[in-house]
C-alpha cells in the first residue's frame, strides 16, 4: 500500500505542476489541450487540475486510500465521455488529428475504472459521519453540476465568457464527472469520504475567485448574470469548505500522515 500511496502523492505533484502551467499559460503545457483556447478557458482547466491535485495530495499524505473510489469514478466518467466526443470528431467530422486524444482518453477511462473497482475494497478509516449541512451542500452541487454539465454539452453559453464550442462539450463532460464525485460522497456519508471533495472544491475556488471578481468591470453585458451566479457558487462552496476543513473542531484537518 505504501507504493500506491507514494504514487498518488507523486501524481498529485505532477498534476499540480500542470495546473500551474495552464493557469499561467505556459506554452508547452497549453499545447497539451487539443485546440487553441482563451485565457479564461485555460484558467478553468487549471482550476480543475488544481482540484484533482488537492485531493490526490491529501490522500497521498494521509494514506487514506479508501477515499480513492470517488476520485477514480470522477475521472472515469470524464475520460469515458470525452473519449466518445473525440472519436466522434475524428471519425465522423473528419478531424483525424483528434483520434489520439480519443485513444488517450479511453486508456485513462480503463485505468480509472480498474482503480475504482480495486479501491472500493479498501475500507475507510473510522471517521465521523458527514455533517448534515455538508450533505445538503453536496446535494446542491450534484444538481447544479448535472444542470450545468447538460447545458454545456448542448453548447449553451453559461460561462461568463464565450466558449469554444468544442471546449464547451469537454467542460460539460468534466461537470458531469464532478457530479458523480460529489454523489459518491453523498451516498457514502463518512467525513473521510467528503474531505477530499471539499479540498478539491476549495482549490478550484481559490484559482477562480479572484480572476472572476476582477472580470466584473469588463464582462460583456450579456454574461453579467452568468458571472454573478458562477461567482456566488464559488463563494458559497469556498465558505463551506473553509469552515468544515479549518474551523469546525470535529472535522478540522490535522494533516496526520
């Protein structure tokens, strides 16, 4: 198990480095994205990678491998749905350069499915039940992510900037995967099974909150409502995460390895 733990920890650092690459638009990192995109889309990708790295680093540091299934399920859903879209673009729309992205996504889906089935057998350490307010919040997150993910798949402009239509579909797949992430924590309501989700959401929030607040003076009038709603969600989730991770005594993180 120590080898798995160190692999998860190492993976967390690698993903964190990639997150920084997208956040600061480092060319050799952004070139990993299948098509050119804009500043805020790269920032969003960085926030998602930061969320993944936060959970991985927590699991690797604490050794709580019983929390792996939720993250594995999240990645499986994202990889499976994006692979389907990449294959559609490559085989139906004639964009053959994207075939390799479909292959890579398929391999990630298979790997994460295996990780999910394997890690489900690992028991969680004894922990408190998930606080009631966190469970309610997870229910809200699941509903919001499904609705937003569905809208993005349909290429409805719900972000506070104009999305590349292909990126809209990929982001929709990400939101649907995230919905399963929180749903798993909701259906298995132990604190050690919810901590990773809150850490992930907090990392996501911290990447986006300041740039989104800075976007208010220049946002296009038609996107102002989108920006207000999105920023409100970021602030709400950040408050919930900060309170239960760092203030609430029974659930406060102590980072014991």
